[in-house]
C-alpha cells in the first residue's frame, strides 16, 4: 500500500528485478525481529492470534500474528536460555522450559507469573507441553527424567524414570491419553499421564538419538526425528508399529509437526523447511521456504494450517504462507548448511564445496550451476575438500572420522573409506603430482595415503603436539606442512618423516588456515589471534604480521603470481593484501556470515570464498582493485563497498546509512565486484537514475518529486 501510494512521486528508487526471490516462489509473509540470540522455539496460541517465541537471550516474546507487534514487554527468564514454549489450551497461560531446569508459567494478558517457578529437574529442561484439557504440564529434561505437573497448583504429580540418557522432547496425544517422550537413548517411551507409568515397550526403530517428535491431529500417527542422522520414523499409535516410511535428510532434523489435516509432515532440516507426505515420505517442496541464514530450530503451523512459523539461529522468526503448497517450479540446487571449504580445479573449470549439510557440491565455475546433485555419503559435517591436480578425484573429510574419494567426472564414490580411526580429519590436501593425500587429524597426527593404492604411505604417521587443523604441500612438491591448535607450523620433507626445520611458533591460540607461496619459499598462516603471518621458511622468521581483521582468520590464499594474499575471516569479510608489504588493498563485503574458506582461481583473476551463509561468492580481482582506487559515482558500485549491519543496513565508509535490505534479500544481493553467487537466489538491484541518481545520506529527501505532490512533505 505504501509503495502504490508514494512510489509514483519519487525518483532514484532502488528496485529488484523480476529474476529475484519472487520468481523462486518465496511465501514469506513477515519477519519478526527483536530477539538478540538464537530463537529456540515458537508456538501458536489456540486461536492463532498470537505467536510465542523463546530464545537464548533468556526472553519469551509474544507477538500479534496480524500486525507483527509484541503485545507485552518481553518476559524474562532468570534461569538461563529458553528452550521451549507452549500455550495452554485456553490460550490464557504460557509455559517456558529453561536451561537451568526451571519451568516458568505466565499469564499471557498481563505478563505476570501464573504459578510459582516449577522446580525439581536437576538438568536443563528441553521441552514442555500442555495436555489437551489444560490440567497437566509435562516436561523433558537432561536429567533423563520426565515430570508431570498440575497446571493449576504447580505441584509435581509424577516423576517418570525410564530413559537412560537426556530426554529431548515430550508431546501429549490429542485426546490426552498418552504422553510420548523422545530421548538421546534412541527410544521413544509412551506413558499414561494419569498414572505416570509406561504403557508399551519403547519404540526403537529410529535407532539413533531422537531430537523431536509430534502426534498427528487425529492421534493416529506419531513421528520422531533425529538431528544426528537426519532420519524420521512414523509409528502407528494404536499398534506401536513403525510404518515402512523412512525419511532421510543429511542436514539433520531439528523440529517437526503435522499439518492440521494430517496430510503433510513439516520438517526443519538445518536452514530449510520441507513438506513431506507422511504416507510415502515423498518430498512435496523444499524451496518455497528459503530465507533463514542459519539453522532453523523450531517450526509450527497455525491452527487453521494457513501459516507456518519458524524460529532460527539467525535471531529471527519468520511467518510463511503455508496454504495450497505445490512443488516449486524452479528447484535451485544449493547447500542447506554452512560451507566449510571450497577448492578450484587446476584448469579453473569447476568449484568444489564441502558443507555442514554433510554433502559435497561440484559447480561449473562459469555458470555457477551444479554439475550433478550433491554428493552424499558422509555421516557428519564435511569439513574440508580438495581436488587432485590431475582433476581425477575429489577428496572430502568429515567429522564422521572418514575421508572419501569421488570421481571428478561421474561423482561416484571410489576406493572406499580412508581413515586413521582415531580422530576426525580436519583438512585434506593432495601432493602436486597427485600421488599422495595428506590428512590433518584432531588426534594430533598427519596421515599420508597413497592415492592409487588407498594405503598409508610407508613412512607412517607424522606427529604434532596438539590437534592438527590444516595441512598443505608446497607447490614444488618438496615440503609438507601442518599447523595445530597450539599455534605451531611443522614442515617435513615430502615423502619422509624427517622435519625440514624446527617448528614455527605463530601464536598460542591456534592456526586455522595455511598456504605456501607459489615459489615454495614462504608460508602464510591465519589464526585464532586474528592475525596473518608470512614466514620465511629457510630462516624461520616472520616477514610480515598483519592484524587488521576483527575476528578469527579462517583461511588464507596466495595468488598464482605471488603478488597478493587473500584472507577470509569470522568478521564476514574477504580481504586482499600486498604479499610483499602487507598493505591492505581492499575489503570485500557481501557474505552474511563468517568466511570459512578462500582461494584464488588458477589464472589469478578471481577469488572464491565460501561462507557459513551457505554461499560461494566469486570476486573479480581486477575490478575490485579498480573500484578500491577510484571514487565511483555509480550507486550500485558504491553499495558494493558498503558494510551490511546486523539489522540490515548497508553502511558507507563514513558510517552513512545507504540502503536498508529486507531480511529476505540479505545474502542474496550481488553487487560489484562480486561476479557470481553460487547457492543463493539471484537478486539483482536496479536504480532509477532518471533525475539525479540514487539519493542517500543527508540528501535522501531529494528522491521526493516536490512538483508531483506539493501538498505532501516527508518527515525526517
């Protein structure tokens, strides 16, 4: 309404082209902001008019679902993080489960305590639920117990013991006759809430730690999901038998809920929301609900099934149009988890990525399109990827303690699994002749394998003082270097267990990234002390120390000609440095989260960066240097050098507010000198430059066409 009324009277406006999120089928209705930390839980009131949220910022907020406004001041927990919230069936009370084992119950209309704090659990309370008649409150705790409380008096009615590990979730059946509890001990127990006793044998068919569960609205079905393996099982409640449906998603399942008609099972799998057919397990849609930049911890449907609310680690709550969902016409292949590592093939044609969604991606470096669907097989997050110099193999290492080899052309897994079996492999690197593969392990060893035989090389394991975080071969193939969490760099003669020199002590906080110079005479490290160091290998002296990042330096890279060093950091920036002087040449903004991996393309013309925002960005080096040396009057270029604040403002170098981005566009905008974004919906900005171009700063009011509407004047 605002746009239709006022846009005709303005010039120099920013607009989004039709190739943006709207074409991808986004059903985002609104984004609720206010929480200052992870939002763990959301729930609708029985009439759908209110939405409650609980957060790690120790508050509970209650929102009007029509306006998005908070109806009362935040309710604060004095007992730590709020893990779960639940409305009473009459909507008058709200219960909250807290980290320090206490349950708070408030009166919704006043925000005052309805009951004294419910105490008794000796571990964190992970979940809380009301019975359908509102007389009972159930709670699940890390102390391995389930408790039932009288919802009127707050008295502890039953203490239920049966689980052998922490209890993650509880749910009453719609008729109130059963209470289900899900535990890390891989079981779901069914209890009689009137007696506190189990009514059947444990449900075990999921065979993994169970993180969430939910009944269908008619009480016929019970679903349970696992965060570790991403599996979902559905049981027939009457028979306590598992149905043949087994849903798998490598991202892990944080939350699930049935639609009111029972025909859809909604799953939160990392930062995506899926609709599944509970009868077949078939995925109905995946791309309609993309927008959160971090993990989604909770999903819930409104009582009429028309809206879906999600709570995320990105500190926001989003409300989506959930009605009449159909499969998306455009399925955009992308990672559903943060990116841990990127690598470029030696001919520059492909980019490989590893992700926390346990998948390996292979992308065309020119078009950004996936060569084939994500490579699945790892049982935990993929922490490092590398491409053999002959472009035959991709190596990926995982927190599942294994390394896999993939055929570069077919995407098939080859040669079985490689592992030391002692600690998970933090990084992998091929030798320049592609004959060896080095693995940096958290068991303080570097294990070198022969690629062709898939066997450990004859010179055995190489030992470090502490957990090995990164590993690299020198370009000339003579040296192998590894860095560890004690801040040391170890350098061996490649193909032997003989150290080429005494270890280099970079810092005492640990090293995160490391790379050799193209001539193999220097090594660059980036670490947890926020600094970059350039070392002369021969004499062991640091030639340069660069300390301009504001957070951990996650990754470093050398340009092929040795002129530049690139770094990626937890401060969300990519930075380019003069390799001889250490001078800062430019800072690249655009990623919405920490930059975990950076590398140059073989021709040195582009930088690839992988981020926890689940995207890969490609940066044009020459264009970036030109932009950094000139004052551009192109508004889009100026926006490209702006910093994105946590609340969505693009801020100029002098702190001026340039443009505010709605939450659904953050992380999707491509501005110069970024030439491509992989794994994100492409959103292009355009500026109406008919009169004077884009107006900002102290001249923002000039966008108003005074002659067009003389009776109306904007307020500052």
